[in-house]
C-alpha cells in the first residue's frame, strides 16, 4: 500500500464488512441517493438491497432471465431500475419488489441504466449501439427517444438536468443536449467503458480500455488529465470521483483499487480489494465510505 499527502490519509481503505449472498460475479454496486442503502446486481440474475452500514441484506429482486448488468435507485428511494443481458429494462417498486413495467426496444444486451433527476424518465445504453429513453409515467413499454449515432456498443450512460452523456467502444463520449437537440462528440481514440460526472458537473471522467482514466472539461471537451497505473484492457469497470472531487478512484483487473490526486494525477493510494477484477465502485455522497464489487462474487464496504 502506498499513500502520500494529508487528504489521502482520509481515503477509505479499511475493510469494514463484506456483503455476501450473490452467486457468481457481482457486476455493479450502487449507493442510493442519501447513501443509507445500496443495491447490487450480477451474474446470478438477481438484484439485492442492503444496508451497507450494518451489513444487513434487506431484499432480493428476481425477474431478469439473464445476468443483471446495472441498477439505479430513484432519488426518493421508492423505485429502482435495472438492465441486463435479457435485453430488457425492469422498473421496480422497492417496497413490494413488484415489477411495475418492463421497457423494451433494445435488440441486444443492455449495459447501463439511469433515472433522470425527476425520476420520470429512464435512460439506457446497450450493445445495439443505441441509447434509449423511456417514460416511467406512460403505460407504454416502448422508448420515447432513441439515439443511434454510435459506431459501436454503448457501455455507460449518465445524466445531467439537460444532457444525456454516454461512452462507447467506438472511442467517443457523446453528450446530447435534450433541450437544444444538439450532439457534441469527444473522440478519445480508445474504447470507453464508463463515464461519470464530477459532483459539480463541470468535468467528465472516462474510463478507457487502454488502462487510462481521462478527465475532460464537460463544456469544451478539453483533456484535463490522465490517470494510469491500473490495468483495464478487457472488462467493464467503474471509475468515479470522491464526494469532494479531490481524488479519482478506479478499479483494476488484478483486484486493486487506485486513488489518484485529481490535479497532478499521482497515485496517492492503492490496495488489494478483491481476488479478481474490480467491476464496480460507488462512493458515499457525504462520508469517506466506498463500496466495491468484483468478479470474485464479493461486495466490500470500505471506511
């Protein structure tokens, strides 16, 4: 383990607990909006709701026919949305565990899904080279919008109040201004498997399959910094910023977690978190607390 600097001393790297229950690889783990609960999903076709601060398993959600790739909670924690290899997006009631609606339209596996700010629209990204938007208030299961300008699989999608931002294996990060109907394209030249936003929404973080995480200015597309040292060549893996936007966090195919200082990009901490590929990282909205998941089937809580 390596570390330097005062801010780096506060980074979560002590394992508080492990959340056990999934069979096979855990493909995503996500804090809910207030950070009190988390959701996970994986190869075993299930979604699970946990209290990561006590380790309690709250509920299991089953309906997907194949592996579940991504899950996202609504801001009021009442609904959740999931997607996976069965090409469908499931819209769930959290309390009852009931599927409210199945959204259809993708003709291949779906990699990423998000609610918009008002929980009225769900946006998904898939192997069929499209991003699709669905209306949660409508009875229709068909998309209200389809974006098909990508040249290859779309791996990750993120939303601001006015934009849909997605990263693709074609090497681009594309932002669609919903109000203006305008698309901007940043070509990074390497397959993008995760896009995330800084907490102030001014910057974009793109995790690329050349073992490099890139920081972009969201408005200009200017490359601000690159972060290296980890291995990311063939797996979809998350990267994100800490809740104060001071550090970048990324996983590695050898099971390590890396922390980089945002501005100058040195590795300020690294440690072995899992025995295999780190698939997902979720940082708590207010505390120095982090979730990681892995192909090894485990979810770990770090403080």
